[in-house]
C-alpha cells in the first residue's frame, strides 16, 4: 500500500511491512518533526538568508525575501546538512520568535504579531 500523507504535519504513514521505498519517506518524516515540533525560530523579518547559518537554525521567511528564500514567504526555513529546507505552516501552528521574545500563531492571514512570554 502506498504511503498516506497526514494532513496536519505532512508526515507519511501506512507502509506495508517490508515495503520497499519507505526509507526516503521516513527520512522526510524525521526531518519534518525535527523542524516543526517545539517550534522556535531565530528571526522572522530577514530579507535574505544569513551568511553563515548553522545546521538546525530556523527562520520564518519574511515577505519579499531574496536569494534562496525567494518565494517562500511565511514558510519555516530550516538549515539541514548545509542546505535550506522549507516547511509550509498550517493554521494553528505556534512558534516562539527568539529575537522578539514573543509567541506567534499562524492564521489564515499569516503569522500573528505575537504575545510576549
């Protein structure tokens, strides 16, 4: 049976025991979980990716971003194995924005301004 995609976190599941091809799906699941569970980002108003990001660094991509982040507004950009990976937020995701000290929620209109915590 082909894998099914969870509508909330976008995780794949439903492989048949011994089914070939599950490894790529499981790798994607683990990367996604590492990126979005207990979500905290460094910043959310950068117009370009930082020059020297570390693996594990996470950002919310600002509107009108350029470079590797172009066209990724409001997505979570995560540095994994020296490359950027992106995750489209779902309504209700919460995120701590480190440089602002606020907790923000993703709504239909985008990320909320946040409340101080």
